[in-house]
């Protein structure tokens, strides 16, 4: 087991409604095939005083602010105090936490955004898990399918971890910050509190608590 990319190393499960989904899992990517069914089971249990059942498998917190031009496909849960801005495209199987921002022209698909996540400008987040208060700068995206369409392997610290998944974007630990116009290759892991330089192409693991310039230039955050 590679400890640095486990659920416990990356994520604070008190900051998401999806906590039960991670129970018994070693790595966060294990939940990706289960998100759709989890949301469909979760939605009817949400307090109608706090969440509006919009039909078609969509539940939106009454305190959330959703632009009329945003598209939200089910199944989906949008948490309290979250802002979904103009032109956002939520394709479905997305659980967005409390106090999050889904920005203009941002696309979400089969993903979990913990509380406080910001994907505010022109982002694509697919088949991914973004931890508490993770942030993606303008134009930063997760690439979720390999060019040869083979299954994604998570590679970190010399170890290859088979995922069995053809579609798997990225795992962002709590507080991770991805610079503008960066691309996270399929199976990328950004450790807690790490910062990715703008215009980066990240593959494999960026370890927790580091500034990532490229694979050979990592600077520990003091």
C-alpha cells in the first residue's frame, strides 16, 4: 500500500456528504464507479427544509445560488451556500459540497467536490475527487482518458497501482491548489496543501506540502 495516496492521507471526510462512500476504501479512486448510485440513494434522505428536490435526480440546497444559465443534469447534489455561476455545465453524477464555487464554463462529470472547493473559471473536472478547499485556477483541467484508451495506472514513488478504470482524472488532497492552464494527466494525485505552478503538465504524484514546478523540481513549503 502506498500510504501517501490513501483516503486518510488526502481527505478530511468530515467535509463531505460522501463520507459513507469512502468507508472501507483504501484509495479515493475506488469510489468513482459508485458515485451515481450513491447520489441517487442520498438525495431522498436530504432534509427538504434544506434541499429542494428539483426532479430528475437533482437536489439543490435552498441556500445555494444557481445562475439561470447553468445546466445541471442528474444525479447531482449541490450543497448549501454553494455558487453555480453562468454557463456552468454539470453533466451528472456530481456531488458538490457546501460553500463551493462552480464557475463560468466549468464542466463537471462523475466527481466529488468536498466543501469549499473552487473550480471557478473554465475548468473541466471529470472522474475525480477534489478535497476540502482544493482550488483549480482558470483553465486548469483533469484529463481523464489515456490516448490509447487503456486502464489508468496510478504511479507514485516508484510504485504502480492498477485502478481497473478506463476513466480516472485526478485526486486533489485537502487544500491543494492547481495553477492556471495546468493539465492533470489521468491518474494524477496532488497531495494535501501542494501548489502546482501555472502551465504545468502533472503526471503521477505531487507529494503533500510541496510546490510543483515540474517532476524534477519540487520545493518543500516551509
